[in-house]
């Protein structure tokens, strides 16, 4: 199965370098190698391999190489200068693909600039849309809720194998990747925070409350949350506000890229899976077309709240409420729908037989609606 960014990446490789980032084990290496058939004499080089490392530093690949895949290159000292020189002096038509873990995305934004020389694509977990050719939407969403969207646990089809993968995955993340961003003495606190966030998915995060639970300062909790976000373990969804600065001050919600890691009931995992799908949709529109699309949630001062909202160009386009089985239109969704005409209000219900309209809003089977997203 070709991943959803396959064709766009090939197009972009003909113009500039392409960076592919995303969570660890989301399938970046598999995706990169799947592109090789579209190019003459492709070469895959991993900076973690000693022999490949020597080839990279000497730029010793054949001149007629159509595609150079450089994996984990951001671990090399001076990697940005190296890439700049490699790109600027490459033979005509030679394509360069750079892949790496979430750390590449972080390091990409610091130091020497590669502006104008690359396109960025963020590879996200599997979604209902991406699985459309393999599974009916309802079955795909049920499987994603149970196993998460990372390829290995999902394709295993086994709860036991998914649990084994997950235990090793998060052990490695804490032991290896988090140490790149923090001190070893902070690992225990970050691990405890991670466990707390698993049970608070979809709830506004109070740094003060979390700091009290962990017996530390709110600024320390903010730093830990930023580390987990930088490593693509969690992502934050902020409330929509015309004033961006004010929206950043309001409490965000945290969701996991891996829905299978959520510690909660089926409804909570469903909300997380929808969040991942909407994030993937928004990022695909941003990366492939430069769209100004963003994912938010809505909450008023008097406590009226809708799970998610999509905005384009700073204007709301969608209100989205998520329910496991409840077909009656949410009062909060109806409230926002009445006061913001022209936006699409949709209540996604997983266990729903037939879609219907309710007072101008749409009550839709979640799987079918998610299958219509961009990615």
C-alpha cells in the first residue's frame, strides 16, 4: 500500500529536497524505500550505519544516482551545511530525500537556514481515509480505536502483539529520545506526566494542577509537555480565537498520536482517533498545498464546548462533535451552529446506521465522514 503522501512527494522531489518527518516507527523508512522504483539508480544511506556514514561524508554515491535517500542525517555534525552544499552542487535532475525522527523536525528549525531548498511532509499514522481501499470505514475506525494507527501494531491485528509493541515503543522513547531533550534526573517525572496525560486525553490541561500533582513548578511541566510534543508523542489542540496570542494563553487539550496508548474507554479512544485524523487532514493540506488550515476546539466563557473545529485562513469552517453512540444532536453543537451560519456543523457518531440532518447540522457515521477527509 502506497502511503498517502507518495505521489505528492515524487512531484516535490523534482523541484527541491524533501524532508519527511513524523513519530518514530510511523513508517518513514518503508515509505522512503517505496519511492525508489520511481527513480533511476536510487541509493539509500542510513547515517546510523558505519559504512553508510563513510559514504555520506565523502559524498561517494554514483553521479548518475537519481534519488539519494539520507536517513537520520540530522545526527551528523554540520548536517545543514552538508545538505546545502550537496543540494547546490548536485547533478541536474538528482533528487534528495531526507528522513528522520521527530528530532529532525526540531533541529530543522534551528541554526543555519535551508530556506527555499526543501519541501516538508509530515507522515502521520494510518487513518480511515488511508485504509479506504482495504477496509470498510466502520471496520477501519473500530480497528484504529483498538490497535492505534502505527503500522506494526495495526497490521498485526492482534491486541496482544499491539500491547507488546507499545510496551517496547514507549520504553525506548523514554530511555533514548527524551534524553536528547532533558536530563536523566527528569526521566521519572516525565514518565509520570506521560501516564497522567494518558488519562486526561480531551480535557483542558491545567499546568498548575499537573505541577501540583507532580510536586514541581508549572514552567517545568510546560517544558516537559513541549518535549513530549517535540517528540511526536502527543500533540496539542488549542482553543480557537481570532487573537492568536489569547488562544495560546488558554488551556490546550492533549492527544496522543497512538490512540492505542490512551488510558480510557472506547469513547475516549474514539475522540483521540478523530483528533489524529483531523490533524493529519490539516497537515496534509498545509504540506501539499500550502493551505492555512488549522485544528482547534471551541469553548466559551460560560463553558459551552465543542470537541473540534477546523479553521482556514483564520476563519472557522467546521464544528465537530464526537460521540460513540448518541444520535441526538449535542446541545452545544446546535448552539454554535445557530450562531455561526455558513459553517458546517457535524456530529460524528461511530455506531450510527444512517446519516441524517438535524436543524441544519449533520449527524454522520464517523467512519464514513472521516473517509472523506484529504488524508
